[in-house]
């Protein structure tokens, strides 16, 4: 029997399931999502790039959210990626900072953001 500092495996499992459901809900209801940590320099680079492009995006700072570590574990299980930033566009996982920058350099990022409705198209 656990006191207030311990949790049963059932409780941990419930926390994980709730975090997974929350992460999926955030991803499905926002065109662009960056799961981030406020002190992470790679996250800053991605957020700066999206701001530079004038893209609307949702940021979830996992070090600030009370359930951030559960969300990070849920993302690891769901996407196979435990590190932040973990970027999603139009419900699809893109990857981290390196991948996002690479997609920008190869000209794939802006069309994807436009298609997602995160940036206004030129015409
Ligand atoms: N190559 C990765 C680097 C990302 C990275 O190393 N992020 C660190 C934070 S700065 C991380 O997630 N560390 C594990 C953790 O915070 O749990 C990328 O391009 O996104």
C-alpha cells in the first residue's frame, strides 16, 4: 500500500495513458505543435525559425507543465523520439531540430506549414 509519495503501477499506467491522450489531443487540434523545454537551445532554434516564417504554432514546455515528464514518456512511446523539440505539422510527426532545419533548407517546410494553414499563402 502506498503513501502519498508512492504510486502503484496502475496509477503510473493511468498517468501515462492520460498523458498520451492529452498529447494526441493537442496534436490533432493544432496545425503545428512544438513539444519543447524552455531551456533547450534546439527548441529555441525551432521556435525562432517558426516565428521568422510567421507561422502560428502551439508550444508545450514539458519542463513547465506538471505532467511534462508523463507527456515526454508518452511521446517517446508514440513517436519513438524522447528528445525535444518534437515537432508535429498537420498531425504528422516531423522530428527534432535537425530534421526541421533540414526540411527548411530543402524547401519542404514552408509548403507543409502553408498546407497546414499555419502561414498565409502568398497568393
Ligand atoms: N539532435 C536533436 C537534439 C535534441 C536534444 O538533444 N534535446 C535535449 C534537450 S536540449 C533533450 O531532449 N534531452 C533529453 C531530455 O531533456 O529529456 C535535435 O535535433 O532535436
